[in-house]
């Protein structure tokens, strides 16, 4: 049952991010959220929302899950994803495959996105 819940939460997260739904996205994120992007930049909850969700900053074209794998231990879940993404950030267009590690924590029977890290996959 956890797999279905976390897979759905992961899919919902991607959909909210692409839509730019700041309020709904904020509601699934932990208050102590931390993220490191593929360039090594660090974000807290509000700076992540500003940079990667707010339609005034980013235009998402697509974010597709290629692979999904999870490990759940009690109230902590580690989700490994291979994502194919296309988006425009400022005046720069980005397209690529990213290996992403997301951490989720369960509080009061609700899974919240705690944060994660992304690495760009350079294919040869």
C-alpha cells in the first residue's frame, strides 16, 4: 500500500510543480524542506517554490518519471527517480535526464516531501 501512496504523491508533486500551483505544492512539502539541484545550489521550501514552481520564474514543458523505486523504513521513505525534464528558467531552456533522490517523512499519517537532490545524467 505504501508504494501506491508514495508513487501517487510523487506523481502529484510533479503535476503540481508543472502547473505552478504554489499553494498545493506548499501543502505537500515539509516545513524543514531542503533541496540541492543538479548545479549544487541549495534551496529551502520558499526558495524552491520561488525558483522551480512559481510560473513567474519557471515554465515547465514536461517532467516525466522514467523509473521509480522506493525504500520505506517506518516514517521515512527514500524515493529514487529517473526523470526526463524540459523547462525554461529565465531565458535559458533546459532539457535532460536527472537521477533524483527524494526524501519523505510521515507526520500524523501524512507523507510530506522533506527534500532531495538531483544529478544530471550525461549520456554518451
